C-alpha cells in the first residue's frame, strides 16, 4: 500500500525551509569553544565539554531509541511532517556538537596530562579517542548527508517513499549505534572523572 502524499503547499515549503540564520548559533557555539580553549581555564573548558557532550549524547539517545522507533510506525504523511521540521534543525545541532565536545575533550586531555599516561591507564584514553572519532566521522559523513538527502527527497512534489524508508532505516541504525557508543563514552568519562 503506497500512500502518495499531497505535494507541499508553498506555505509548508516556506515553513520547513532550512533557516540559514541558525549558522549564527553554530558560529557562537564554535566561538565559545575557541574562547574556552584560548583562555585555558580548566573549569570553563570542562563546562563547555560536558555541556556539549550531554547535548550530543542526549540527542543521540532520544533520536535513536525514542523518536526513531516511533517514526518508523507512523504513516508516511505524519512521518513526513515531523521529519520536515526536525531535519533542518538537526543539520545544525548535531555537527556542531560533534565538533565541540571532542575538540574540548582533546584539549582537556592535553591540559590534564592524559597523553602522558602509562599502560594500562592509557587504554582508557585510546578507547575514548577511538569512540569519539567513530562518532564524529559517522555524524559528519553518514548522518549529515542522510539528513540532507531525506530532507530534499521529502520536499519533492512526489517523494520516493521507498528511498526515504531506506535512508531512514540507515539513519536510525546509525543513531542507535551512536546512542550505544555514547553510553560507553559516559562510562569511560566517569572513569576519568573519578581517577584512573
């Protein structure tokens, strides 16, 4: 059974357009990151790192384990309406968080001397770096392009539901994997916070 949704009206297209003014918030977040690194205040650097990490983790967990499964069970018109409003925001939020959290984390690790750890403690740092690298690469090279492709397909007069379904299945699987890895990274960060 294929629901062919009605084409979006010009008002709906305008309502769901990418708001490029969001780049102001991206620039502001990156500027805060640069200031936190530049002033070398450990408390502020830690605050920016933890705040960005919490937002990134929370968003991944919410998308992967709550919103994703719900979207899969909705009729296409409802899924389309939600996705058309969600994707343009995620295009700005997730890549920014995927840059700010690991970058500030790296500078904290350098500042606190974690790069000079001996084995076996160094494995905790290697694990954190490996997981963060995988999460960031997936975010920029898989999730971001998938967001764009789904968004552009849904804006078409006659979106290809099969293509969208395939893209969204990949997206939800990757986000669920990211959510799982975020839990692991929280465990590792807890280890750093309480001492190795």
